[in-house]
């Protein structure tokens, strides 16, 4: 059986500032891969169906302001 241990390479700074966050992001860049280009294909109208919203959610959305008065 394999013993999988997970540990952070550096201590987590929960009270860090923006510079600390940017540094964390910069260190993670090599681990992120973005696709070159995603091309969307047209969808046949026959495949598009209505959206079903539960009544409770519909009431919540109905009571919300459209433009955030």
C-alpha cells in the first residue's frame, strides 16, 4: 500500500498582502496549462431545451432587483 502524504512546499500565510498573493500565483504559473484556442461549434436548435428552475429559486430571483437598486 502506498502512503500518500500531502504537505505544502511553503507555509500558508492567511494574513498575506497582495504582493504575497501575486508571488504565490507566479510560483503556480508553471503548473497551469491553458488551451491554445477553443473554438465553439454551432448547436442545433433542436438540442436546445428550456431551463427548469425550482419554485423556491424562482421566487428568490423574482424578488431580486434587476439592476441592484
